[in-house]
């Protein structure tokens, strides 16, 4: 493994996996730009990282806005001189059965979970190619490998992230690394967006055994820390005590 400091941009960094990843990577000496819509949380996180001896700046970010994502990545380069890693982590999970016809929620999942990742790739890929290398870490889910009731659209978006990641890996020649990280049940605020009563209740049982977000951050840190000739392509992380 390598301890070389890198410049890392993290989306969805105001809570959950994104926040834990920012803390973990900062502790490893990497320089961070963290983004999300809740700037109060970002400011607090950046201050805490800096107080602990790390390096972090923040910028408000809406991953559904391609221009905003380009500006976010450009901010990282302007501040630190380059962008070595982008962690495409932002995601939403308003589960519901298809016959509930919550089309606005379907659209929101597609916009954040799929377009958000594509916007991150579009913003960072030209920059990484120009500088001679880079690393995409795309956060999916075990839902990228299986489908369950109420999660059809959510799983479809995560299947898409898996396909996009594999396509990017195949199209990249040598100096661009691609890692897909697929968490099992993890402590986060994702379930807070579920408006369907039955799906919300079912999720309480599903999430009875959950990983801390720090466990996923450890997996991301592992992939980022590998030497340039090592490309960790897929990591699936599940709670030991859960079959999900």
C-alpha cells in the first residue's frame, strides 16, 4: 500500500458514508474537498477535520446539476493543483412498491444515483486524463446485485452504477482506476427519505443489523491506498450477522 497524499473530492459528504469517508481519508493525510447540499454540516465537518490536523475544504454541491459538479471538481483542482480521486457517493433511497406510482421519487433516484455519478465522471475524467491518472470510487449497494420488493427502481439505479463503473474500467487505459464499493445494510440517513408507510416499516426490520458507516470508509480507504499498478475493481461489504 502507499501512504502518498492525494487530492480527493467526496460527494454526499454531509452524513453517513460520505462523512465517514472524509474523516478516514483525511486521517490518512489526503487533502479533501467535500460537497453536499447541507453546507452547515459540511462546514462543521471541515472544521473538525482541520482541527484534528487534516486538510479539508467544502463547497455546496447538487450532483443533479452537471455544471455544479464541474465547478466542484474545478474548485478542488484550483485549490490543490490536481484531483486524484473522486468518490461518487451521493445517493437517495425513497423505496416504494411500483404500484404506488411515486414517479417523482423514481425520477429523483435516477437523477441523483445515476446522473450524479455520470456528472462526476464527466467532470473529472478529462482532468484525470490530462494529468496522467486518477481514480473513480463509485458507491453502489448490494442492490446492484439483487432486487427486492419496493426497491425495484433503487436497485435499477445501482445496477446502472455497476454497469457504468465496469464500462469506465474497460474503456480506461492503464492510468485511470475504477472501484465500485457496494455496501450492505449500513447506518445512514437513506431510509429517512422513504415516504411509503409500508416500505418504511419494512426497512426497520431490514436494517436491524447494520454496519457503521466507518466500515465502508475503511473499504474505500483500502482501495485508494493501493499502489498505482493495483486497481481494486469491486468491493462488497456486508454485516457478518446478516444474510442481506
